[in-house]
């Protein structure tokens, strides 16, 4: 039997960031991950950080490369009806966001964990969390072909939507809220300069499109597609044609084509599990909530959970107080629901929802209103840069 203060299930961004912040505060943890490190590091996901997340990564001591290589964006573009409207994040909120891929964050976190020789059990199978209502929790798994038990004070369930942590909670103690959207995002990564210096979210009668980037020479583009589409039905030539067709003519003429280096289709889902704490077990990040990618809140919400939880755990070991631990679920969920609302609203505004002309006209009216009203644009900007954290 192994013993540690905090057992962290999952070595995604939530798990590794939590382990690093705990380590810097003298608290030991063991990370238990189902996959091999190469698999975890290769996953490609969103790439937009709120400044609160940037600050947290710096606080964890993993922000050096991000501060050197990340791109600071002061605004983004909403395109519709052949026109575009810039949301001036800096002018409207005094803040900005950072473009830096999650794949890079994952690498930086893995390097930091290796540098402090943090213990990670890779390829651990059959993880089950037990006795989380008792004085100690237990995590059991099969590691290196043998059964292994880890006794701990707390378990952080950072194992994503399909993980073992939420599955260990009896059904009558958890409430699940879910919305599945009837479309997906077909995304490509290509080593071509981005069409614009800022992100462009385009609403079009053919469907939504997003122009994003990973650097000044690497673009990330998405187009809305039917849920049952396959990557094979999107050869590069079709993708570039469709992207151009959905952008205002000026931007369409600036698209530089190139071979895709990654292609994937992601479904869109909103999901929240409540509460986020069960005795000694805390759900963190995608294990507790999923947002559709419109607005890129997924990683930022995970960071916000980690921030609340690590401070609560630090206070417990420093001062013996459980107050912040008791507040974890309600604090985290307050932010989660607001981001869930924003991601749902932004998704609903920008996508082709049906062939019904009434819905389409309402979307155009709302976009037009955003263009005319500083107050409406400010509400979007405030959510996009990330809502303030309540103290502490
Ligand atoms: N046992 C151990 N590990 C597991 C198990 C399990 N049963 N199930 C899943 N895992 C691991 C996964 O292999 C993965 O490495 O947990 C990790 C979960 O990582 P993510 O899914 O990236 O979740 P999280 O760390 O919360 O990331 C949150 O990243 O991409 C955004 O939308 C995502 O952006 C979210 C944010
Ligand atoms: C991305 O770059 O992958 C990205 C950026 C912004 C979003 C979603 C995804 O809203």
C-alpha cells in the first residue's frame, strides 16, 4: 500500500497543474493516469487562455515558455452577413487573452513534474475510489500488472468526462445536467500564417466557422459539420473551400492554404455534475463539467477549479481549517454555471441551428445589436476574458 496526502486521478492539465501547485506548497501527491505519457502529450485541444489562467500557470512556475511564445490578443472579430464587428477586449474590459496551445501547456506541466521528480503512475488500469466518506480515502488500481492501493487524505478526480472518479459516486448523490448539440466541429491544424492577427468567429447560413491559431505560422481552423460526418469526408480541398465560403469576402481572399497536419471532428456538449465534492473526493475540470468549445472556456474552467481546490487544501494543511474545502463545490459551480451559460449562448448565436428563417433572423438581429451597442459588446467581452474570481 502506498500513502500520500493527495491522490490525483488523471494527468491532463487539471491533474498536473494541481500536483504542481500542491508541490510548491509542500504538499505531496501521486498522479494516477490510465494512458501512457506520449498519448497524453499528443492530444490537441483549444488554445485560448484567460488572464486568470495565465496567472495561475505562472504561480505554478510553469509559465516561462508561455510568456515567451504565447500571443497576447486584445480583441477578436465577429463576422456575419458579409460584415464583421470587432470585440475590443482591451477597450471594453481593460484586459486581454493569451493564445497558447493546450498541447504546449501539457508539455510544460509534464516537464515541471519531471523536474521535481513527482510520482506519476502511468498506464494504471481499473481505478476505483473507495471510502471517500471515511477518515482516509483509498484509490485502488492495477499498476504494472499488479493490484495497488493508495491511501490518502484527499482524492482529486481530474480524470475527464469518461473518468473513474465521477463513476465512483453513488447515482443518488449526484445530479447530471446535459445538453447535446446536433452538430460538431471539423478542425484542422496547418503550418500556414493565420488569416488575421486576431480570431474570427463567423456566423454564416452554411454554418459556423472559426479562424484561430497556435502561432504566427500555425493556423487552427474549424467549420461546423453534421454530427455523423467523418474526417474522411473532409479532404483538405473541401475544407478550405468551405472555410472561405463562410468568411466575409475580404478574409476569404486572405486565406493561405496548406496541407493539414492534424484533422479531427469534435462533438459539442454542455454538461455539469453537481455537487463537485463527496467527502474526501473532489471533482475537477472535465470530470465535473464540459462546455462546447465556442469561447474556449474548457481549460479555463478547469484552471479555476484547480485554483479554488489547491488553496483549500493548502489552508487545510497549514491552518487545519476545512472552511475552504467545504466551500469548494459551491464556489466552483458558481463560475461553472456562468461559463456554461456563456458557452451555450455563444454557440447558439453563432451556429446554424436549423433551416428555420425565424431563428436565423433573430441571430442576425442579435449580432447587429452587438455591433451597435457598447453595453452588449461589453457583456460579451467581460465573459470572454473571464469573470472575476470571488475572494479568496
Ligand atoms: N483512470 C486514470 N486516468 C484516467 C481515467 C481513469 N479511469 N480516465 C481518464 N483518465 C485520464 C485521461 O487519460 C486524461 O489524461 O484523465 C485525464 C483527463 O484529462 P482531460 O480530459 O484533459 O481533463 P482535464 O485535465 O480536466 O482538462 C480540462 O482541458 O481540453 C480541455 O476541454 C478540456 O480543456 C478541458 C481541460
Ligand atoms: C482554438 O484555437 O482551438 C480555439 C480558440 C477559440 C475558441 C475555440 C477553440 O473559442
